[in-house]
C-alpha cells in the first residue's frame, strides 16, 4: 500500500472507530510533520496538544478499570540486579537488520557491563513471554503495526522478567551504569529537544520507549501491559503510533505507585536526541566534539536506521559519522552472554 492510500485508510478507520474530529486532527498532524520537515521548521505544538487532549481523555475513560485496579498497588523498590537481562529485538531476525542496526547491536553487547543479552525475534519471543494468539494474528494480518508489537513485547518482558530494553537504533558509548538495573524503573529523562521532533509524542522530554528498564512486577509496566492487551482485544486499528507514551504518562500521572517509580529515575542522557541531527548534517570530524560524545554525561544516543548519515563533509573530509561508525565496525563483543 502506498503512502497516500495508507493515510486515507487510516483516516477512514479512525473516523469509524473513534470520531471524524479525531481522524481529521490526526491526519493534520501527519501532514504538518511532512511539510515541517521539508521546510526545516518545528512541528505544530497546537496540533499536537489538541490530539493529546483527545487521546488522554479517551484513554482515561477506556482504561478506567485498569487505572482503578493499579491505583493502590505499591511500587517496586531499588535492588541489586547483577543478572538482569538486556532485551534487544529485531522481529524479522537480526540477519535481516540493516548494517547500522547490526553494528549498534554489537555495540550494545560490548557495553553490557556483563549483563546477559537476549535477542528477541518473532520466532523466539514465546520462549520468554506469553501473548494471546489473537493479538499475534492481528499483527500477521496487518491490523497491528510492527512497532506496536515491539512495544507490547518490551512492556510485557519488563513486567514479567525485568531488565533493560534497548532499541537496535541506540548507540551506547560507555558501559551501561549499574543504576539502570538497580533503580525501580529507568528511562531517559529531561531530554534536550532536537530540532523538529519535540511535538511527535506527549511529554517527549520526560520519557521515551527506546531505552527503558524495570524490576519485575513494576506498577508502570504491569499496568501498561494490561492496557495494551485490553486495547487489542477491543480494537483492530491503532489510535496513535505513540500509544505507549500516553500509557506511560497515565502510569506516572494517575497511579501513585507509577509516580513513585518514575520519581526514582534521575535525570540522565539529556543529549540523547542531539547526535542524530548532528550526524545527518554531515559535520566534519572534530576531535573535541568526538571526545565529548564518548566521555560526556550522555552514554546512550538515539540514532535511526531510516536516516542518511553522510560519510564525507562538503569539503571532502571525513565526517563525524564516518569516524563513529568506523569505531562501531571495530567493536569487539566481550563480557556478555548472548542468546
């Protein structure tokens, strides 16, 4: 299905399932993003906030029973977790991942701080977590986007087993600090917004799904998992790509246990969104900037397997991307168990 047909079909699905008003707002946000990227201007915060108000009102009504069930649940507490796993996923299998993703996954293992690595695919996820077959059928029939299945898997894995989920687009430049595993939950927090994407998801700077950790049974990820399962029992179309972000917001805003877990997370990785923009600009290699990337307070950077990173600057010299990705190619995996 081409992009125009996909947008039309999504608009019709949202109008039928939710409302014509929401469908129109959602379509406008998509068009605004496309136009804004071409014009190199920020996305519309007005449209984003309008959509956010609708989704939050709808979500609090639809998940009312789950919110009430978790409202009195006690938060998990800090504890040593030297054997907590690191979850990395590529649903089609890692051999099918693009070259950059494979390099980044290798780097994750090198920076694992001796925590075991668990590679998750569509063929092996059932070894670790049980999901309703009807949910998997919706994914295989095309009703559920691939990203949504990955979101459900990461939430369920953390709720049941704990550990750390790292997207295959994360560039880890230092060993993962042990506080990531000992804190009740962990996520990037107090992020410095990048150029254009601040208005993509609610509370963009407070929480992101690409680097999240938890102890087993946390209020946050147990609640979110239950909400995901309820959603897909009732619906065959996704209300928003960032449904995970809205559920995380409810967990920290409406649930005392979720709020306590979130407040235990220190500010961290403030520059995690900066590097992707910098590398896309094709900046020449700079030793001072390079040293800051590798040894600064940010240890986890969010890149994208869909972006283009020039290897040569306008003056013909190697770019920062050329240097960093060359480093990745020389990564040696050690000190971790991979399965």
